[in-house]
C-alpha cells in the first residue's frame, strides 16, 4: 500500500524532506506547501505532487496520510494542530515547538486523536551515533565519565526566530540523553551575543546527568569552518564521533586494557591503540524518514517521541535561561 505524504515548509530542510520522500518506495509525495510560491513550485516541479501556498488547502485536497512540518519554529503549533484535526500523522522538525507549552499542546492533541507524532532529531539517525550507542550499550567503554559536544560553524541566514542554543545545542542535549539513557539533572551556561543581535550566538555549557556523567557544550555561529564532533570519555578510553564524515574512532586507555575485564582495577590512564570502527554510511535524513514510515506502518515504535522532543526543548530553554540569569538550573 502506498503512503501519501506532504511537506509543509520547503526551506532547506523541507526541500530535502520532499527530495527523500520522492525517492522512497511505496511513498507518494502528493503535495508541498509554502507561502513562497516560487520555492514550492520548484519543489513540485522537481519531486512531484501539487504546489500550494495554503497548507490547509493542501491537507483538504490531497488528504495525505502523513506530513513533514518544516515551517519556522514559531509556526509549529497551529500547523501541527491543523494536521492533527484531520487525523494526519506528523514528522515535526526539531525543536518540537517554540515553547514547552506549545509542545505539550501538540503532544496532547496527537495522543487524543490517535495520531503518530515523531520529532525530527536527525542526529539520532547518523550511523556513527547509532554505532556509538551500540558500543556503549555493550559496555566497551566501561563507566562513562564525560561527554564533550562541539557544534560550531558560520551563522545560517535561514535561522531568524531562535538562537544557537535552540537551533544547534538541542541536537547535542538529545544525543546525550539518547546514548546514555540518562536524564539531565542540572545545567549551567555562559552565552553571548557577539555578532547576531537578536539571539545568543555563542554557548559554553555544562550538563550533569543522573548517573553523574558530566557533559560540556561548545556551540557557536562564529566559527568560519563547520565542526560537528562528539567525544565520550570513560574507563577504557574515549570514543570520537565525526558527524560530518560519519566516522567513529576509539582511543584505548592502555592502562585499562590490561587484565581481565571486568575484574581489572582502573589504576590510571595511558595511550593505547586507536581503532577506527567500520560504519556503514547512510544519509541520516533518509534513515529518519524511513523510520517514520515504518512507525506509521506499525513495524517499529516511534523512535523519537513527542516527550523526547519536549525534554530536548525544555533542556535547551533552561540553558538559555541559565545564560541570561547567570545561574544553575536544576530539574
């Protein structure tokens, strides 16, 4: 059975959602909507479906089974509620909403309507992150001590309604919870407005997890080259993820490598082998949309739920508040 899908908002992310849907088997892109007529016409011409400048008209005429919502964050609530009222399943680009209260409305409405809701935290679908989670779950690192996230690059002109925390740091906050299975218990942040006047464009943040793992966030829109890296340090060494190349490296603690695990005693740290794990490369967006379709079909549970999206947004907003008020925020 062919799944009929639509895309609402065809900026950079929406355009790519349309591209991927158009290439998926058993999926038909029936329509795309955006207030920018030229942009949505171009998407329809390239990938199929009908173009609309009124998303509600698209929902009523095309009656899609599911839609991607990729409009500006402040518009997520009304667009999501319009789809939910029609019984249409939702993939909402991160963050789930402009505020936690808006997100809670979306989650509650979807639950009451029996609509499947997935939040587009795309880094969960990066093959290197998925491989890292598997290695951690198998205990290859032993106890995790620290997670360091670096997400830096030039300012994207497309982002106008939020700062670097909501746009970028929300990825790493979600990934930290995802790979450890632990909740965040407190955060502290230093934020700055250096070039961009509306919102913060620099973050140095600290995160404490419920198992006492410490997380650090080095995030900005000020670096002239794109950096997307994650380091996970533990008893047996350190994992390094390069999000851009989808590579996963393990730097062994030579001291911990001696003796029979798990009975050996950690007595120090020394340089050991560097292992580059084999990771099958795949476009994360393709993996995300395939998971969304599989969840609609009932083949898998929703991989990134509404409550997952709410947690990530709540943490990001707490970091913004911490930077503004110069204080620790405790959960």
